[in-house]
C-alpha cells in the first residue's frame, strides 16, 4: 500500500497513511497477478449524531489506484469492498462522508444532498453533524463554516492525476491549504436527506 500511495501522490506522506489505519478499520486491495493494482480504506459505523440517533455512516478513506488500472471502475469497487467489510446492512437512509483533496473526488457525491455547497454557509445542524464526523475521523481542527479539515502542518501529498476540472469546481476548495495538509469534508445522503437537512 505504501508503494501505491507513492505512485498515486507526489510527496506522499506515509505517516498520514499510517494514521488512517487507526481510524478506519478496513482495507480492500486489488491485485493483478502479483502486482498491487489499487487499495482503499473505509469503514461503516452506526453512530448517534445530532438529531440523528443510530445513524449508519459510511467513512470513505484514501484510495490509490496504479495509473495502469485507472478508469476501469476499480476506485468505486474498492471503496464499496472496504465499507461492506464492516458487516453492517443499513435498512434505510445512509450518510456518506469523505475527506477530499480535489473536485474529482467531490463529484462522486450525490449533488442533490451533498454539503458543503459553494457560497452557502452550512446550517447549524449541518455544522454540528460535520463536527461529529470530523471528530470520528480524528481531525485535529475542523472549521464547521467551511468544512475544512485543517492538517498538522505537513502535506498529505499531491494527487498525481490529470484532472479535467472547471474553475468553478475549485471554489468549494478555496480555503483548503494542501501545503498544510488540509482536506475538505464532504457529506451526502442516500437515498435522500432527512427532513430539514437542506
């Protein structure tokens, strides 16, 4: 996994990857013969959140794919495998969470229910849920108004991928300082958001 991390990120911070294992219990690894093709970290927990008792929450973690195996659906398959490993079968609404470095990752979240949203400050309920999720991830400092997870002062790494991203898509990331190790916390619901969320 360290080798894949080094391939997928420039200046990959291996200490960050090690810390991720303390918060996310599962890893899914894809192999192509003897060659690691990709991995993903993830988890699912049932948590008591503000106004949402016994809420199933998917925690997406870092996912790294060898460039030779990208754009084949491996990213999604590995993320699902890591989450399913928790053995929780939700009977209804699920909250999905992830810390993101760039808009390509943010795009995979359902735009109908995802937060944060560019130019709109999260509601007090959204902020309190965001704080609870950031705490579960072990984020040292979370800004509930921007949903930025402030880093420890060192970069996590810089994704080594070509991104076809519109300038407007970067707007939600304007407060994220990758040199400091920041990321953006994204939350989204499936199949729909609870009443009063949006």
